[in-house]
C-alpha cells in the first residue's frame, strides 16, 4: 500500500457532512477519508437521461387505467374479451423492452 503524503481539502455544508458520514458508515469503510478517496478514485458519476423511466411510468399509469376498465367490464358482464388479452400482452411486451433497454444502459455505465 502506498503512503499518502498529499492532502486535499474542500468545504462542505453541515448537511453535506452528515450525508457523507452516513454514506461512509453504510459503505463500511474505516474513515471518511478512506470513503471519499474510494469514491473519487473508483466511483463514477452517472448522468442518466430519465426520459426512458418517465415514459415507462406514463405507460404504467395508462395500463393501470385500462386494467381497471377491463376489470369493471368483466365484473359487469362476466365476459372476458380477446382484445383485452391482446392489449395486455402487447403492453407487457413493450414494458419489458423498455426495462431491458434501461437495464442495458445502466449496465454499460457501470462497466
């Protein structure tokens, strides 16, 4: 292990200091210096475009509404329609594709 001779200092707010202390404790490192050094040298900063997640959330809200409508119709008519199943299958396929795309993007960032 190399000796550490160079000192770097920077200023933080009280709140930032508390957050750093909590994160260092959660990471299980022996000191705040060790934690900050590890983050600075080996950590990454992720600027991830949230549009994919926002689109997914919007789609999920639409699905929720449609599923509720399907459930109400089934309860009132005691009938299930093929179109409903086709719709649900298509939507689930679209959701999985979006999730796989997001997962792939995150995976490439972490390598």
